[in-house]
C-alpha cells in the first residue's frame, strides 16, 4: 500500500537530511512520523527480533540503588 503524498519544501529538506517529519492524519488525528525508506529499513533491521523484556534485568541492575532510595516512596505514593 504505497500512496503518494505532497510534502512542503521544509519537510522535503528535513527528509533529505535524514530527519524525521511529524505528521497528523487529517481524519483520525493519528500522529505519525515520516522517515526515508532507507532509514526505516535500518531501524527495522536493528529492532528485528528485539523483545524489550530482554532488557529488564539490565534495567533492574542500573536502577537498583535509586529504586531502593527512601525518596522513591514519595514517588510510589
């Protein structure tokens, strides 16, 4: 499903420079980001097979001391 859309000169320039372009779908107000196809393929390959849950042990280790801080009780409340 490839659809042609019109972009402003600023949006085209941003895409040419590899920058993302935020857009909002007019009927549903769905917020999206347009990126170049080559960048999308790179991101897609990097995230292929990645399960965020695999990072949980590392996250726990990094934040263990902060989560035990008594000041966090205020945050939890």
